[in-house]
C-alpha cells in the first residue's frame, strides 16, 4: 500500500498526476529556514488541507508554512508542481529552491482557481527521487464560510506531474473554467449592443436604454469572472464584479418599471439602493468586517425582496393587458425562483439545517458542466433579444398604421379644399393652406351667390 503520510509521501507513478495530501505538515511560525529540505520538522503537526485552520486552534494567522516529503521514482526527471484552487498568496519551494509564486504576499484576500505549474529543476531532485515541497502562505483574512474559516489548500490543490503533461492539464482546466462564462458574456454583450442601438434610433424608448445597461453590465460581470479565473481573484476584481452586478440589477428594475409604465416612487428607489449596496456585503466580509449572518442578510435580503416584487408587478401588468409583460414575465419569474433556490441551498449549508437543500442542478455537455443559473442566463439573454425585436416590430407596425391613417386623412382633406377658386366678378381671391403636420383640422370653400356676391364656408 502506498504511503501518503506527509513525512514520507510515496509517488512512484508519475505517468499521471499524483495528488499530494490531503495531509500536510504545518507550522504557524514564519522563518526562511522552513524551505530547506534538511530542516528538522519532526515537531510540526499534521493537518488536513480540507479542514479549516481554526479547527486546529489557529486563528488570525498572517503567514504559515506547509511541508510534505515526497518520494518519487529514482532518478526522476521533468517533474512539475501543479497548483489549483488556492486561497491566499504563496511561494513554492522544492528542495530549498524557490520555483515560483502565486499571487502576492501582501494582499489580504486573493484566490486562484485555475491550474498553474512550476518546474522543479532536475538538479534539485535527489538521486532517489526525494523532493521536499515547502509552501509559504500569506493567508486570507477570511475563508469561504466567513471569518476563521481560512483554508489555504484543499485536498486536490497540489499535484505532482510530468513536464509534458502540465501544459495539457493547465489548458484543459482553463478551458473548462472559462468557456461557459466567456460564451455567455459574448451573448449578453451582443444583445446589449442591439438594445443600445435601438435606443439610439428611438430616444424616447427609455426601456431600451435600461435593458441595454442591464445586459452590458451582466456581460462585463461575466467577463470579470473569466478574467479572475485566469489571472486570479483579489479585492479589486471582487469589487469590479460586484459593481457590474449591482448596475445590472438596478437597471433591470428600471426596465420592468418602464415597460409597465409605473411612476417613479421612493419605495422602489429605496429597494434599488438596498439591492445595489447589499451586493457589496461579501466584499466587506472578505475584509473581515462582516460576520457570515450579517453578510447573508445584507446580500440576500434586498435581492430576495425585489425578486418577489418584480414577478408580482409583471403579473399585475399582464392582467391589465400589458403585452410586454407576457414576454418578460417567464424569464424574470424563473430567475427569481433560481435566486431563492440558491439562497436556500447556501443557507442550509452554512446554518446546518436539519434538512439539506441540494445545489443548483448541473447539465453536462461532453466534459463541460453548466449549472442551472448559467443555463437560464443564456435563455434570459435570448428572451431579452426576443423582447426588443418584437417590441420594435410592434412599434414599426404602429407607426405604419398611423402613417396610413394620416395619408387617408390627407386625401379626404385634399378633396374638401378646392384646387381652383371660382372667378366671381368684382372679387379677387387668394389662399394659402399650410397644415401644421401631415394634415390640418381646417377646410374652406368659396362659392358665388345669386346676388352677385361670394360665400366663404369654412370649418376650424
């Protein structure tokens, strides 16, 4: 049986990736000597990478070291260290040599989900294949479940692989992490541009501007996700993602208000402000300023309220005969249902409810995965495209019908207004008729009478 103890981890088969851990040697102190392969770490404790450090009594750590003694095959060559799903910045050492770094050592919050790899020079590998891997971490202030839940590594975060396979592994992971949001970002961007172009043609249609802003902001948010999955997540990228998310949702609320012809109200503006500010709750939690419960409240509560209000407003508009509500209501209603499902799923996990709400279902397209949220994002973008196309067609038809009615009125008016004024002895008549628009509301006629005079009959 292969030994997986961090004091002697056997990895003889490197034809494929070998996951290191989940157990590691750990020190809460910080000293450069910890990178040395000859350092005596017999006093270090063993921890599991899948367990928060707080469970071992470690809290408010700024730096920490992880070590593992790997026994590869004798005369092993072309080895690389692969790392993914890392929380915090780190420096990686192989047999005392710094082979790479991930992120920075001075940021208070950062993550790297994509796979990166670092070559171990052949000269640094022992003749018997011995490699001591030491990692110095700058730990995040908070973990994924709040303060004191920081876990720098996870069970499959660090792997040993061959140099030939590393590039292929990195490309595979990168493609599967970025393809779906990249496609959705492009789709949202195209529909947003179409909506914006229609607004520029019809400036009075503010609903086009509102949905264009919402869709473009959604597109930028998805693009930000793609960016930090490639380049790493930090405080700045988190703020940008939150900003686009807030703009997208506030613009969506305004869009629904405009298509339903609702008057601007203070209560709706208050909800928009609450939704926008509430999305920054996780950003504050990452800085250690909010607890988990407060974060859940400020992030979800305003959003859940508005996710209930919008379908109700659309249903009321549908009952009153609003044709736009028929197209928009299904998309908004499903988004609202997914938002509630997501909240209940996260809540049952964080608060340990006696019953567990499963996460959003996932569809598989070959080796790619797409959860329900992203699937409906695609449908939502297409629905908004359908809305702007149908509405524009409807506006064009209304304008054509109005133009036909004006043409008919112009013809009738032309019949009522004489083309030639009759000659009446003793009188000289001149007339100029200029309607304010296509047609006017006036007409006149001049007719001679038996007494030798003329009669002017007109209507105003």
